[in-house]
C-alpha cells in the first residue's frame, strides 16, 4: 500500500473534526429540546398564569356576577353591586302601591335588604328577592351584613305617618319646655340607649357615625326622619310615658325615652 500523502491526512482529520462537531451540535439540540419540554407548563420565569381565584375585586369587577334568575315582569329592579354605602343601584326607588321591587345581588358577598316592615333575608351571590310594597310612604332599608349600605323605597300615595317620614313634634307651651338631652349615634347603636327626661324636654340625636340613621317611634308618635352623618335632629317630648324607638335603616338599633 502506498503511503498516504500529507494532503490525505489533512482531509481525514478534517472529516473527523466535522463529524465530532455535528455530534456535539446534536447533543446540544437534544438538551435544548429537553429544557423546552420541561417548561411546557409555562411555570418558568416570565410566565405568570396564576389561577388564584382569591384575587381581590377591582372596580371593574363590581356588579359583574350573572343573576341566577330573571326579574318578574313589572317589578322595579335594584342591583347590589358591592358593599359600599352606594351599593344599592339605584339608592332611591319610587313605585306605586302594589308594585314589587326585586333586589338582585350581583356582588360576590351575601347581602340583605332589611327595613322596618320587610326583610329579603340573606341573598347569596347571584340570588334575588322580590318585595311588594302595598303601603304608601317612605321605607328606608339597609343591608344587615354591611350596615353602611342603605337605600329608600318611596311608595307613592297619601296616608298617615309612616316609618321614615318626619312627624311634627308636639308644640309645648313655654312653661313646659325643660332641659335638653343628647343621644349619640355611633357604631350602629344609640348611646345612651335608655334615658329618662321630664315632660317638655328636648331630646337631640347626633349622628357621629358614617351611615345615615333615624330615630323612629315604634308607635309612630315621632320620627326624626333621616339623620345624615355629621348632622342631628331633635324632638320635644310633651307627654309622659315610655317611648321605644329604632333606626328605620337598621331595625336592630333600638332605644327608649321615658318621660316623667
């Protein structure tokens, strides 16, 4: 066999280097494919697809739940969109006697619409409740779970005094006018809840809380009407007796004025 020339040796060496390079590239490609397959779940850096459903609602999410039913024909719809003071939309409703009002909870929390004369009970997210108002007058209501949420249903018509409608205080003679007494409304309670005053005294309710309230007599002998936060309302007690009262927005708030 003839000895190989230098050029033949160079050619063989070049082929061996080329094969080694190709093999190395194949191994590198294999490693690359392995990394890619391991990252197919998009859990690596730069892929944040968190399915956490406990993310707090943003304002754009308010009132976006789909209702579980349909509002009855002829019923006035009031939507509950969050748990803030203006959560009932609209906040004031005017209807005719006998016309129903349907409260639809589109928020992701449970709510109620509770007044002195009606209570929807707890409405879970998506649920609704319908109330028919037969008695004309002003009917304040609130959510018992989130008391800052308030609204008013005004039933058109003419009747005697109703809960939430201011009633004129009896006019006392100058000789009958006595001392002044103050009741503070805070933390959804009357403080003091029970007071004793002499006939002719003036009792003033001062609302230092964040929600509107009323002081409405259980027997409808007096009603301050709506007392907005930072305001006050007074009533003169000319007659003796024990007068229990409550907040028409939050009926669990009660108090008593005993006149001697």
